[in-house]
C-alpha cells in the first residue's frame, strides 16, 4: 500500500520543449483514480497551484532547493534535481511513509495495484537509452521515505551533476540515481506493463500493448501534443 502519489509542476525556462499546465495535473490523477482502487493522497508540488482541483489534490509549495542547477548534458534538457528532496530523511512528514513519484507526461492505461504493491524500499522504472552505463528513468519511482538518504545528502549542486555525466549517466535526477545508487536497485520493466511511447511503441506502429499499465512520454512528444492526440487510444484514455 502506498500513502501518496506525488507529481511536480513548475514554470519551465523560456523556450523549453514542453508546457505543463494545471489541467495536466488534474488529468493525471483522474487516470490514476480509474486504475488504482486503494485510497491514497494526491499531491502536486508546484510553484503555481491555479487551476489545480484542490478539492481532490493537495498542493505542496515548490521548494527552491536545486532550482537553478542545469542539466550537465545541455541547458535545453530537463533539470529535475529539485525532486531529490523526496529522499530527505524528513520527507515522510509531508508525503507519508511510502510514496510514488510520477511525471505529468504519462498515460495510465491499466490496473496499478500490482505495481504499487511491491515491497522493496525503492523501485524505479528500469528504462534507459544507455543501458551499459545508466539503468534508470526518473519518470516513475516508488520510495519508502527515509530510504536511500544519500540521494539527497550526498548531492552537491556544484560537483555531483558532472560526476554523474562523466560516468556516462545521462539526465538530471535519473543520472544521479544511477551514479549514487548503482545498477542493482529493483525496477519495473515492460514485463510489469511499463512502456516508453518513444522507445517501445514506436517499434509497433504506436499500438497499445495488451498488458500495458503505464505509458511514459519521456522525450519531445507529450500525450496532450498534436502528434499524440492523433492516435486513437491516447485520445480516448488520456482524460
């Protein structure tokens, strides 16, 4: 059983490839509600709560920690280091004993009960474009709060991003996860019904796999974009 599902929405830098709106927060939690029957807290960490359905969704003010740390792979790439604060030892006071972190650019298409019933202290999506050097994707992960505190305590905004980058770990927070935790954390894969729109579905005419539960849109296409909305199952299920 999880206590909370946490997503983040903040104002991106000018020219960033995606625009995240409050309705994307509302839509994400409607999808989760349809596919996860157990009680849980819906939480959005944000710098702008206007438009979020606060009758259902709790708003936590976005903290300033690591807000201006650039992605070492280029300033036009996502910088999600502020999410590392979920690994702080006291995060449970805000988010509960067990949380799931999920990106807004996700489509939920199947029952999440089995995914969220895993008992390990930490489980993360095991998708990577660089499987020899990096093992995780930050789009979806689950944490027993207080576990893996070094993800937070050992992160130095001046040195840690480049240490991860030089070791072949790509991305911001997900690169740091791979660097600081190593390759042996518990993961979800396609065997659990977690798929990448770009990596997996593009090889099958973008057809929805029958065992799919979560489709992550890490990359330049979002589920609300024109390209995605031309696909029937996305148009029907992303709502």
